[in-house]
């Protein structure tokens, strides 16, 4: 597969590990982006939401403590994007990007639609 595939991956997350394993089982070579170690930029988050066809509010983990502490549900898209950059644990995972499209691996099999011809 093309090197245009990336997975925003958290190795501690079972869904993220399962999605990565599924890509490997299907011989899909993906660049692994450990976004907790190297947080994504605002521009990358905006691009991810565009590729997913959703808003930043749709790709935020609402169960995280920082979400509640910062009353993130009341933030506008710009402020929430900044909060996710500062607190990458808020980003839903895993997100797989391939050829200008993206999918969230919940369930992991949902990312396979990116590779159908």
C-alpha cells in the first residue's frame, strides 16, 4: 500500500491496537503517529475534521477528566481545537487517514472502507 496512510495511534488503547493489527493483517503499511508523544497541530485537527466530515466536537473524548474540568462542551470549535492541541488525550482514537479521507477505528473494521476501490 501507499505511504499516504497514517494512523493516529495510542498504544495503550485496545481499539487503537486492534485497528493497527487489522491494517497489518491486510498488508496496509501505515505511518504511526503517536499523537500523545507529539501532539497534532490546530491545522492538522482542522484537516482531520474535514476528512472525517464532522466537527471537532465529534472527535473529542467526552469522558476524559480534562473535558469536564474545562467545561469543553461549552467551547466553540476554535477554543476546543486549541484545548485538544494542549491536551491530546482528548482526541478520539484511532484515526486512520488514507488518500485524503479519514475514518475512526470504532469499530476497527470501519477503517477498511478507506481502502475499497
